[in-house]
């Protein structure tokens, strides 16, 4: 049964953007779970379309080929923060989208305007359907996908902190190589023409370098509760 808090709290839309390894996914999932909101990992959607391109022999160095195929795969995201899911044409791709191959190709695929238009439309419809509200994390949520979000957060962290976190996840990965790969992907994502990685003017910036994950979660929960109270 729905709780009284969930029934009475107004729906709230939260956009969390930032570069890789700043804590977007961990923070967004925890905040959504704690506040009874839906959760959407938009990076997983770009990874899923990239996986489909690679699997179907599309040359990802050719934007025309990517653009022509952009409408073909059907991507479905499950938005329960305690068990988020991602499928492409009915296949669970949660594992395959995290491979090194997909990670190294996702920036090229996600820079193609036809890909962004398709995925942006999907993201907006998912956000519109979230009855209690949603936490959406990515690179261009506050600037482009949901410019009217109730709360926008931009997470940052030093390249050293981000590389240490990521190489901790990828067991045995070299920290320096991870750091270089992150910097390269951030540069590609920040300099593309269509909706680059950027902080919205009205976003709250949080540097997570010296904060624990729990501190970041508490900070964002407090900001969401303040917004909800003011609605
Ligand atoms: N503030 C933090 N302090 C230490 N580790 C963190 C912090 N935030 C996230 N992490 C860890 O860093 C890794 C990357 O976090 P993630 O949420 O996937 O980042 P992003 O979604 O921005 O790429 C995860 O292993 C996560 O547990
Ligand atoms: N809103 C978004 C989210 C991700 N992306 C792209 O998708 C890639 C993977 O995003 P991600 O959030 O899974 O990356 P990680 O930081 O988790 O490694 C990014 O490097 C961007 O190229 C994007 O272009 N726009």
C-alpha cells in the first residue's frame, strides 16, 4: 500500500549531472530509494544504443551510419532504484553495456544528433510518467532534457578521486590508465556540438572529492526535501 508520505508529497523532478566517477549513479539511486522516487540512468541508455550499434556491425566512426540506424533498437529502462533494468529489443544488456569496448565507443555514438533526439524523447516520456517524481542522472539533464527540473545538481570531483573510484570498481585496472581514459571521455562529452556535458546556470555544484558517498546522499536528500516543502 502507498505510504501517506508518498501520497501527500508533490512529485519532484531531480536532475543530477556531472562527469564520470563523480558519484551520480550511486547518489541518484540512494536518493530515489530513500524518497520513494523513480530513477533513470541515462548513461545506460547511451551505452545500450552503442552496444546495439557494435553488435549489429555499424561503423561507429561513421556518424551517417549511426544516424541512419538510430531509430532501430527499442530501448526500455526499468526505473525502480532498488533494481534498475535496461533491455534492447527485449534482451537484458545490463552486463554487456559495461564492457571496455562499449565504454570506449559510447562518446562517439552519443555525439550524433539523431541518437540524442531519440534518447532525449524517451527520457522525457519516462520522466513524465513518474507519478511520485524521478531522479534522472546524466550529462545534459539540467541543460537540455529537463530544463524545468525542480532541482538540478552538478557533481564534480578531482580526476584523481574519480580514477581511484573507477579503478577500484574495475578490479586490477591501472589508476593512471583509468584517469587518462576518463579525461579523454570527459573532453569528448564536453566538446560535442549537441547538448554537451555542462552545468546548468541554476544547478547546485557539489564537489564530492573529499566527501563520503553518505555525505553526498544526505546533502542531496536535504536539497530535495527543501524543494518539496516549498512546492
Ligand atoms: N563520495 C564518494 N566517495 C567515495 N566513493 C564514491 C563516492 N561517490 C561514489 N563513489 C564510488 O565511486 C564509484 C563511481 O561512482 P558512480 O556513482 O558510478 O559515479 P558516476 O555515476 O558519476 O560515474 C562507485 O564505486 C561508487 O561507490
Ligand atoms: N545524459 C547523458 C548521459 C550519458 N551520455 C554518454 O554516455 C556515456 C556513458 O555514460 P555513463 O553515465 O554510463 O558513464 P559513467 O560515468 O558511468 O562511466 C557518457 O560518457 C556520454 O558519452 C550522454 O551523452 N548524455
